[in-house]
C-alpha cells in the first residue's frame, strides 16, 4: 500500500435502531404490519426511530492516526463496530483495505468460561492467524500480557486490567494493518498503559490507527487528525488542536450555558510592543548556538476565546525581574506572567490561571490562583480590574512554537464557571535549544561522571 492509500473509506454512513417503549410493542410490530399488508390496510409502526449515526463520511489513509471524541452516547462505539464488521449499517458504505484488529469494549470477543490460553487461540484465529502461527507467537503474547499463571485460569476470574492486558497482547501479535482502540486502555495500570503507548507509537510508523478516548491530552499528542461526533453527526474534522479546543468550549457551554466565544481569524503574530521593552538577550554572552532563545509575541486581544462573558481578559504579558516587558527570554531564567482581567458583572471567588502548551496543544505546565486564595477569596465588583502574577523559571524548550492559554473563572477548583478563556493569548517561538529529549527540559543543578577503577 502506498503512503497516501486510503485504508478506510466511510461514505454517508447511517445507523438506525428501532426503540420500543413497551415489551409488547415488539410482538405487535412483528405481527400487525404483516397482517395490515395482507388486508391492504394502512401500516402502523409500534416503534420510534433512533439514529445512532447520520450521514457520516471520513477517510483514513495508510499510516494515519485518527482520533474520535464525543460525549457518551454520541455514536463513537457504533462507528467502530461498523468499521470492524460486527455491526451492519442502515445506509452508507464502509470499505476497509487491510486486516483490522480491534480493542473495543472490555471483554469483547472473550468467552468468560474459557481460559486465557484458550481465548488467545480463539481471538487470534478470528483475526486471521492459523493454529500454527498462534502456537509460534504464543510465548510472545504471554510475555507481553504478563498475567503469570492466570493465563490458564478462566477469564471470568480476571480483573478488568488483566482482561485488557490479554486482549491488547493478542492484537499486538496478529500483523494487523489497522488498529481500532476504544476507551478500554483507560482501565489498565500505568506501567502497562505506557507499554501499550510505546507499541502504538511504533505501529504508527507503518500502520493506521483509530483511537477513541476521553483523554483530550492523549488525543492531542497521539493523533494526526480528530473527528468530533455529537448525536451521531460529524461536528468537526480537523487538526487535534482545533477540534479539541472546540470540544472544550462546548463542554463548558453545556455545563454553564452559552459562551461569548470569539474565533481567531487568520492573522500573523507581530512582535510589536507599544511600550519600550528590554531585549533580554543583551544580558547574556552569546557563547553557544544552543542557547534557548525564546521570541515572545504580543498579546492578541482578538485571539479565540470562550466563556460566559462575565469577565474579560484584557492583557497578558511576560516580565523580567525588573518589571520590564519581554520580547525575548532565555530558557531557564526567571520570568513573571501577568494576566489582567476586568469584571463585567460582580464576581465572587475569582480564579485566574494559565497553561503553556506546545504546537499540538499538549499541556506542558500551568497553575492558577485558587490554592493561594482559598482561605481568603477575593470579590470583584463590576468594572473592577484584577491582575494575577505568576513567577517561575521558564523551562528549556525544544525548538518550535508554543503558546500560553489564559483563563478567569469563578468558584472552586472542582466546580467553577469559565468566565473568559483565551486560547493562544501569547505565542512564542523557541529558536534554538539544548534539550535532547522530552517535551521540555529543566536546568541541571549538577552533572558529573566518576571513573571507578577496578580492584
């Protein structure tokens, strides 16, 4: 298959279910419409239609990872089952080019009375392996699952985590072209989840993945594009960052009502400050081309935002120790992030916070004012302005684009209303870096090596 070959093509897909309000209506539906047809009378239905999917189309290319997000009941699992061939569509066409291995709802495909060993042979055979191939790979499957002597115990004695271990281990070893992963990985322990993600990242190099998760950070970091489904309909199909930001806005709107959101127009960030600024590079001797120079762009008041509109973030700026606005920072030095907001209505218990994200929207770090002021919360009257300052050492960042999301809310950490959330309030660019691995680095206090001579 070529790299641009489509391995999954879903066209105008719809799935309808018949919903019966009473148990007897199902029997009536079986008998009376046929009787009405024989008698030539009008036909009555004793059910109502429920469309789990409606006119959904998507293409997945070879080597592409597609995330699917949406609330419970939105149709995600129905779509996966149709792609895997375990459910038939009412309308539309699904074409799959390649072997599909799926990890759907917990325990699917397992016979609970069979042992783990027997279920390995059963599942692998369903996925296309011969008995001889399964026998050759069984030791590797057993080692990956790492469930010890439980491999010869009935699956009904397994914990949910053990079930996932065995199911995932099987799909790892069946030479699939396409993997379909539902939320099932969420029940695994941290060590096994990391093991699975390492495999999936390696698999991405040659195979295609459909990845369903409520973990928005995982979707952002892992997927090439994201499909957002709501009530069986496609709401958005775009980059992970774009879709996840829209999904986050919709989540808060569902919790607290409509948002006064503004969408970011196609603009170019400009490194222009109305006030004189200090170029922090002048304080350093340029001794290496690996120095982590970060170029800071001005706060964009027209950036994409959402919230109830009861407050408005009016300015975001990075300052040095002397209170000067920064247009450049060197990774590792101390900075102060100042967020200014104005109350439109009276606000009790305001919380101001921020998060620094990379170009994919992955959260690197952030904080808010809640814990500092939980015992003596502030109150804002309409028209008052509040500033929040966060002092920290900017981490060492790999070369690339980054941004700072800012927000003001009211309430407590676990239960609050988003008054104004600004995506990409400040954009900054890392031009060079000494970071050799990871999403970010921190200054080392000491690094040394000692040679110990053998005796």
